[in-house]
């Protein structure tokens, strides 16, 4: 778990359920009511285990709870982490820049045909990238170009 991240009892319950069904190690859980989803940040390399054969684990979890689930593999490297957040979009480049006012932004360049996938319906994937970039790397904004 990252320093300074506090989880609610509801988030902890979702983490326990997720881990017991999938066998994957969860680092973090975010209940995103705006987009009616639960985002899990899992140990690097465990996406396949978490999803299960043919999506079996996620389907089971969604049936049990009635919620939608999204999974992101963690990485200590902010560039790789942001690429993981936007999968399956083809990310060409991630530039992290500190502005004169002290704010930090990440500009993510994606393949033209994947821009819609990267941004997501109603901006849901872009918002996920912003939430996680701020939470883990203190990046103030994420722009997808």
C-alpha cells in the first residue's frame, strides 16, 4: 500500500472479496461513484490471474456485487503505470513535466486510432488516469493527445 492512502471499510471489503475470488494481490481500491465502477490497483504481472480465464473472475464479481470492475497493474515507474492505466490503448509516449507554478502534468501521446479508447466513454479512462496519477505520483493533471 502506498503511503498516505486511506481506505474505507467498504473499499477494504471489496478488496477482500476480490482477493478471495481471484487470488491476485490488491494494492488499492477506489470506489468511483461518478462512473459507477470500482477500480483495483493490483500487483504487477497479476492482471491475467485477476481477470481469470475468459474473464470468469470479473464476471463472477460483477454478478455478486452488481458493480463494474476495472483493473490496473501497478508500477513504481509513473510512465509505465500510466501506460497500464490506459491499456489496451497504444501509448506512444508519456512526458511528465513540472510547470513554473510547481504543478506537475503528464502528457500522454496515443496512437490516433486509439484516442477514443484512451479517453473512454464520457472521459472515464482519462478520469481514471487523473485519479491514479494524483494518488500515486502527485501528478496534478493528465492530458491525452
